[in-house]
């Protein structure tokens, strides 16, 4: 098992380093370390406005969300893998050529990804905080405990979504029943006790007061989720023949008023027929946002009136911008290279499909506004969230072209993305806090969005595509 695991780790490193260079990829965890190390010296200033416990809550929520977004292994359907990586020979698909079972290989694959992303995201942040602890007066034991609980937060998100996505791959009705049961249980607990269920999140309990009982309970829950997901994993393709009526022509007519109707219709059908539209909406959009909403609700007293709604709207906009990765994951530019289709045309078609998908975050923000009793600010919140989404995706298209799934790990790309998006988020969040209706001014982001999309088309038409 260890030999297969180490070879998978080497394979993962070679794939990433080949895409954007060994040095650039190796600097990614260094950047995470630097952010944590330098940010540790700002903690005394932050604590003047936000208690330490709330800062801890925010960090754990971020790593829980990271685990959720990394953990959707069950969503990688055959259609996506065959069309996106069909030209590659990976160890994860070697069960028919090696005397190893598919479940054994898949278990190694999951463990490999868990360890890989731990060293990529979790350890650099924790190590930066630990190294800064002698200068900030934080006890070493407390810094080590934070690393442990951040790891648990990441694993809870990863194993939880791994379990749900394995159920999803087996039976969608069962998944809805599981989600309904979880929702009823959480809602019932909140109604009976009057307490936010987030307060009982095991890593937070462990961070506030370490006990071996909490530690063992956390480990047991993680092991249970992981074990059940492995048992539910079905390595065999469903083999049933699927018949579809001609939806391309009718859909193309519906998209006739949009740019590049044929390509946009094809992208939409790819998402729908692969099952990724439903799965990605649940695991990469709704689930992370619902979790964030629960966590942010604990910080409500520290926001201005109506501030929580606009924080959720901005966060929704940032996560909604990742829908661009949904529509670019199905194919590479290679098959189009022999056709009279420019890269800029494909970028425009992907952005058109992305624009259609923005109905999902629009409905979500509206639902949050209605459920939180902030219906009066529904329109400003939607305008702010959707404006942020379109601006962030324009930055993504300019920096990454048709490869946002992989170039995000290029440290230069990520750094520029964080700066450009972070400045806009800071400005318009502050504006919305000052006056909720000032959030309508976010429509001005249409100007830089249009300019960045134009620059993206010019830039990537002049670049020889790498094929990933």
C-alpha cells in the first residue's frame, strides 16, 4: 500500500509541476506560510475589534469550507474524467492492468489527496502561526493545538462531503433523505435549545478546551465517515444505455440572443447530462455557503445592522465565480485546435454559460434575505453578490484563460487574484456597511469586468495553449 501511495504522491507532484513549473508550484505553500506568519503579528490589532474566539471561529470555518470543496471525490463522473483526462494514464485508473482491487486503489487515492492537501494548505498555515508564537506571546501548546484543530476542521469537511458524494453516486433520493434528516436534526436542535449548532462543532470544542474524550470522539466520527464512504464507493460504471432526445437544437434557439449559442448550448448539456450541475450545486456551492452562513451568524453582534446579509452576499459572489471552473472542466483546447475556433471564442462561450448559471446565486441570496427578515435589502444584496461574481470571474478568465482548475495553484496567479479581488471586496463591503443601499453602486464593477474580459481574449489568443 505504501508503495502505491508514494507513487501517487509523485504523480500528483509531476502533474502540477508540469503544468506551471516546479518552482512556481513549490512556492504556493510558502505563500500560505508567509500569510499566516505575518498575519500573526496583526492579531493584537484585530482583537481590539473582534474577540480571539471569533477569530478562531473564522479560521476554522475557512478550513472546514476548504475541506468541503476538496472532498467531492464522488462528483468526478466518467464523462468528465474521460473527456478531460482521457489522454493521460494515471494510477487511479490502473485496476485493470495491476493485480489490485479498485477499492484498494481508490482508498489510496483518497488518502493521498488528504495528505497532499494537508501539506499544501493546512500545515503551512499552522507552521507559520507556530513560528510566530514566540514573538506574539502565544503559548506553543496553544499554537500546536490550533494546528491540530484546523486539521480536524479540514478533515471534517473533506470526509463529510466524501461521504455525501458517495451516497450521491449510489442514489440521489437517498442523498436527499440524508440531507433532509441532517437539516431537520440541526433545525430541531436549534429550536429546542435556542443555541447555534456550530458551537458544538468538535474542532471548536477541542480548541476551546482540549480533552482526550473530545479528541477520540472526533477521530471516531472521522473514521466512521471515511469508512462508510469507502464501503459505499462503487467502482463499476453503471453500464446502462442512456437515451436523450435532441435538446441541442431547442437549447441553441433559446440561447440565440446570447453570444455563441452552439458552444453555450453544448456546455450546458455537458453539465446537465453528466450530473455535475446538480452535484456541483450541492457540494461546491450550497453546502459551503450554508456552513459559512451558520458560522457567520455567530458574529452577527460584531457587524453593523444588516451587515450579515451583505457579508453572505459578498461570500456568495466569490464562491459563485468558481462556477467558471464547472464549465471549463469538460474539455481542453486541443480538440478545437483543428477547427476555426479561437481561444477567445471559447472563453466567451464559457462566460455565457457562466452568466446563465448566475441564476443559482441570485436565488440563494434572495432566499437568505427573505429567511433572515431582510427582504427590504434583497435587491442591493443581489446586486452586490452578482457584481462581485462577474468581476471575480473576469479576473479569473484574464489570469487563467481556459485552465482555472489548475492555474489557481500557480503562486503568481493566486497572489494577483487575491490582491485584485481583495481590494474590491474590502471597498464594497465597507460601502454596504455604511448604508445598505450604497451596495447598488457595485454595478460600477461592470466597467473593469468588461475590460478584463476583453484583455483575457486578447491575451489568450496570443498564447499557444498547453492542452490542460
